[in-house]
C-alpha cells in the first residue's frame, strides 16, 4: 500500500463522506474531515421547519449505479427505508402527461402530436451533422416538434442559460433517446409508457428525509475524524496548509476537496495565474427550494404522483415534488397535512425576485391546479443554494481537463458535484463513489472510473463490486 501521508477532506457531503468511509474501511487513520456546517449531508441534507414539515434541498431520489453504494446504504440504514414506484409526469397546456414525454404523445392535442411525430420522422430520415451545442442536439435527437413543445422550454427553465451555450456530451443515458417503433406502438395501443431507464422503483428513508442517509453514513465514521462548524477560509498551497475560520491551521500531504471548484481556486493562495483564469470560466446556476406545507384534502389529480416537470412559462418552477408521498414523516402527524416542494433555477439569464418568489410559487401552484386555495398553506420554507447546478457549458471539458490536473500537481484533488463540476456524475451515488474511487486511486487500489468515464458508469454496465 502506498502511504499518502496525512489526508484532509474539505466537506462532509456525500463525496467527502465517501472518501472518509473508504479510508476507514481500508484501515487508514491519518485523515480528518472539516465541514463548515454543524451537520453532514451537504446538498443532500434535510431540514425540518418550525411547523413540523421536513424538506430536502429539492427532490432527492436514490438512483444507484453501484452495488458498493447500495451495500453501504444497506449497512448504515439497517432497513429503515420506504419503497416507491416512480411516477413522474409533465404538466403542460393544462394536462398531465406521463414521463417520458416522447412515449406518451397520445395525451397531446392532435396538432401538437402531428408536429412531434413529423419531427421524429425527419430525425429518422435525415442524417444531421454532429450537434455543436445542446440546442442542436435536442433537435437532432427528438426533432423540431418535441423540441419546441417540451424540450426547449423545459431545459431553458432548468439550466437558466441559452441552450446554444451548453454542451451535449454530458447527456449519456440520463435522457432516454426516442425509439420511433416504441412511440408508434404506444400510440397504436393507446397505453401509457413510463418504464424508462434504471430505478423504476426507488427507496426513501422512513424518517428524517434524504439527510437521514448521510447522518447514518457520518455516524459510521469515527467522531474524532469529523470536525463540524469548521469553515476553511483559505488554502496556502505552498505550505500545504488550510487556514480555518477559528484562527487555527491544518497541514496536509493530500487534500481532498469537495467545496465548489471556483471558490476553492478563489481562496487558494499561490496558484498559477493560468489556473486562476481557468476557474473563472466555470459556469453554474443557483437553486431555490420552496417547500409549501398544506392542510386539507390533496387534489385527486396528484394521487400517486412523485414529481412533475413544468415546461410552461406561467410557473417559476421547473419541477415540483409531492414530498408528502415520500414519507408520512415529511409532514406533521395526524393525517391532515401534505406537502409540495418546488425547485426554481436562478442565473444571470433567469433572475429571481427573492422577496416575491414564494408568493409567485403559490400563485402558479393554484393556476396549475396543485393547490385549491392559498388558505390551505400552513407553512412556507425557502432555501437558496448559490451553487445548485454545475452547468455543462461549452468548453467545460477542456477547462476541467486542465484545471483538475493542475491542482493534482499540488496534491489537491477536487471531487464531487461542484468539486469536479460534471453534472452527469453529480448525483449522490456518483458523488459518494467519486470519494471512494479517489481513495482507491491514492492507495494504488483502483481507478477513478466515475470521474473519467461517466458514460460507462451511467450505462448501467458498470457496477463496482466491494473488494
Ligand atoms: C435541486 C437538487 C436536486 C437533487 N436531486 C438529486 C436526486 O434526486 N438524486 C441524487 O442522487 N442527487 C440529487 N442531487 C445531488 C446531490 O445533492 C449531490 O449529489 C450531493 O449533495 C453532492 O455531494 P458533494 O459532497 O459533492 O457536495 P455537497 O453536497 O455540496 O457537499 C459539499 C460540502 O462541503 C462543505 N463546504 C463547502 N465549502 C467549505 C469550506 N470552505 N470549508 C468547509 N466545508 C465546506 C459544504 O458545507 C458541504 O457540506 C440534487 C441536488 C440538487 C441541488
């Protein structure tokens, strides 16, 4: 085994905990996790509001691509799960359409259905040149009809940037490609088709929201190795030293950092100017989570639904989760309450009015038939995450391809959702495994497949086994 010396990990989110978990598993003790907040979980934390409603930072679902990850979660959660059938929908033009949209065209009005089918046919007939950006990729893959009816407006709402400025290489199998034969069959049979992709069922903690998972993972790590309430203010790269807000310093031989890469570079003294300039090119969007706690009967149309996508312009949100369906513990006891959780993107192209957004969400929910009356609202919870989505901007891979190795030369390994800035491998399972795989690499035990080969991981053909 190589000895990497003393390892410090910045951040006790899924990535930092993945690294810490693996270090303990292989019997390495010279490491420490430093975390700004007083608790673990990062963006996968859950919060309980003053009215007794529990909220995640947006609808968090376990989509696992790894048996190792499943095994760890089984071990730490000890069966404290609820299981759900995934039921995802799109709300557009005043109707619910099962997701994936393209396989359920029978729900569209006749003119839209024809436009969508024509576009799909054109895609099948024509050989288009390679897409130069995400907008072109959408049209080349789904055709103009589907692009205009759903995919352009929805993706503009999620990403908050013009789709011509985004790359398409990240997509992999995250978005199901259309299969014309399957579309024709479901139209002919007049039946719903919502059996896309992996994870047709998903599990959710019985109590405490998604954050309960990361509390449980953190509880499996020796407490002396987790330093909470300890923000890292700056990094002195020449002396391999972290300056902590509490005035003390920590030295390291290897630094695993999961804080946003742009902030890391801005707070690191002694970087080459090239590296600093690369970091300035990183693009991201912020995310507002607005939890609406309700008392009264839930509209019948929401029965059994997990989450709904919203492409239309009337609503500020791109997705709403019926969060009370995930666990009865997400709402106060007594059976009278239920809850909706909206996600709103903020970017320079989609500014959000901080003061108005809560009432805008409630108004749109009434328009969309999600709530009958504002009088039913008994709680409003609002959280803004400045780093919400790592944007797959054009040129991202070139920037990361220079930035991450430049930091590694300095024994700094930046991983995770905003540490490595790769949206396609930034879910909880990917993030946890980025931490695990990095440790394996540092100890000469394995490679970083998730970071370097997202398509392989997302294809489902790769499920890393526990040694
Ligand atoms: C709206 C939304 C919806 C999502 N939905 C899903 C989903 O359905 N399924 C899924 O699997 N994943 C989902 N995710 C992704 C999931 O939240 C991430 O995969 C995961 O949290 C990333 O883990 P991480 O450790 O890389 O980063 P983070 O969770 O961001 O953790 C980084 C940690 O570093 C700490 N930190 C930062 N700076 C410092 C500093 N200077 N000093 C000390 N500590 C610091 C932070 O406080 C934080 O705890 C979603 C994310 C969002 C935003």
